[in-house]
C-alpha cells in the first residue's frame, strides 16, 4: 500500500490485528507552507493554533508559518523552546514542565522542527488532549509519524505512548538542503531497520512477542534508493532524499500500528541511548541520535555475524546486577529496568537449549540482517558517521557504552543474547577495532 493510501485508514492485517493509521494527511510539496491553513481547516474546527519551535527552526519555517496562518484568519501564538547550556533543547521532564506551563489554550498545536521539538509538542499535546501537526524541517529521525515519545526521565532514556500527528508537512527543497549532519542522522536511523526487525523476530521466537510481517516490511521497496546508492544521499539527490524521508515516515507509522518501537528500534538503539545517558552523568556532549544509531547498527550487525556462526549454543553466566559505579546517580533508575528483564533472560537461557527454536531464529535472522561490510560501505559512501571519532567519542568511552548498554532497558535484544552466548564482553574491542575505528 502506498504511503498516501495508508493515511486515515483502518484495515485488517494478515497478522490478525486490525490496524488504524490516525495520520490523516502528509503534504510533501514546495507549497506546504501555503497549504497549512487549508489542510488544518479540513481537520480541526477551531482557528486557534500554537506553534512550537527552537531558535533555528523558527527562523527556517516557523516565522513564515505563523504569518501565513494569521493572513488566513487564524489566531496564533508561538513558543520558542530554549537551548540548554551545552547544546540544543532536550526532551525531558524539566522541558516538558516548562512547555506545559507556557502552552496556551488552543485548538491545535503545530511543531516546527524535528526530533526534540516534535517529541515535546506531541507529549504535551497528548496530555492536554490536543491534536497536533508537525512541519518537518529535516529527514533526521523516524518519530514524525510515531505514536511514541522518547524522553529522558530521571536520567534514563524512556518510551511513552502518546498519539501521532494528524498531519505532516514538509517542503522537499528544505529537506534536501537541510544541514547534512541531520540527513546523515536520518540515514543512520533508517539503516537500523533490518537489525531492529531481527531483534523483533528474536523476541517473537523466544518470548512469543507479537510480530507483524507487514509492518516489518513497510520500507523494503524504498531501501534500494539509499542503501544501494548511498552516494546519492551524499550528493543530495532529491529522489534519494525523498525515499529516505518517506522511509522514516513509514517507520513511524509501523511503530504506531504495532503500538511499540519494536519495528524500528532494537539493540542498535541502545548504544545511542547509553551515550546520551552518559552525558547526563558526566556532562560530555553526545552526538545526534541517528548518527550514534548508525554506529550501533554496525556493532549489532557484527554481533549478529558472530551469532550466525554458532550451531550449538553454550550458555555463559552473566551478571544480574548493573554496574552501579558506572551509572552513578542513574543507578537506581537503571537497576529497576534491568531487574524487570531478568525473568525474561532466564526464559531465554532455557529456550536456547531447544535446537529447533535456535535454528528457526538463525534462518530468520540470516534472511533479515545486512552484513556489517554493507552497512559500513553505505555509511561511509554517504558521508555519514561510521567511526567513534565521527561522533566525537573516544575508543574508551564507546567501549564503556557498549559494555553497559544492555543494562538500560527491560526488553531483551541481541546484545543480551551476545552476553549469554559468551560473545560479549570479549568481542567488544575486536568489533570496535574492525568496524568502528577507521
């Protein structure tokens, strides 16, 4: 089904569930700004709108959006989310409270920006029972059409179920000409899809987690545009950038249909989340989410490559406790997540002795995961981050993140499997040296 054909539909899926896509319109057009009043008027009855942006996205699109809406008779207010001391705005409970206090009465909210601005607006709008739309300014992440928000709560990267936007607007030339590191971040986030799907299959086979093949394959026809021709991303070819942007939108819709982040987030995302959390402990700046995810995808693919060589499993002991010294002030919050995962890991140890289940996982995983050399080639050729130096990280800091990232979430991933099979911690340095250094 085309992206446009999916919008505002309800359909019965072969997975056995009835899926609903709440996103009603996606306007990817050079006149997207001018069409704001008409499209929003067709969806909401009121004419009071509040726009949220940061300093950069306000100058890029927010100011013009407000003028166009005012000329069309809308009553507008806007809120500029401030930067923090060492970087751009962040999505956490402090910023949420700040934005919630400032948000006026309105009929709809319009987020103008990408990751943090979209997530903050989505989160506050959901709690206010207020519809929201987003004007996307870069192909940087898959959260535009997702019903999820990924805030940092008490220092721990978390996931909150909310509602997706009723409409997404974007100007193709603006997306193409966005700062390249943002586009490269979107590429890193998108390349995670085959690996995250393998993790989803892993959870389906060993823990009976719900799995939808339709949702897992939504972006497959778009992958050749950027995976097979990454130079087109580097050269800002409009067709490739459009395919990347639509793949991000599809990924968000897949998460909305499933009700979790499983279709687009697995063990590879944990590396990015851990690096972000380390920043909250020591103040050392982290890079963009998708750029870090690109490295996480390379690492997870290399882990899968080693797993696929194992025919007979041998179970290794692994600690049921987190490294409290490493996590410092976050230790209590991290520990609560890790404790919830322990019963599942015990189930995994028992099921790994079932040769039939293991072979089913190997067969499915081999069909799904891209090998690390292909991922490396794509990232490098596209001009995206593919080494720890590219994300401003040292070898030691990356190693620390890799050896602790399995502790931060309660859902098992391939990283937990690697510890149980004895691949980690021993292979960490080898994989870093082979795939993430040059």
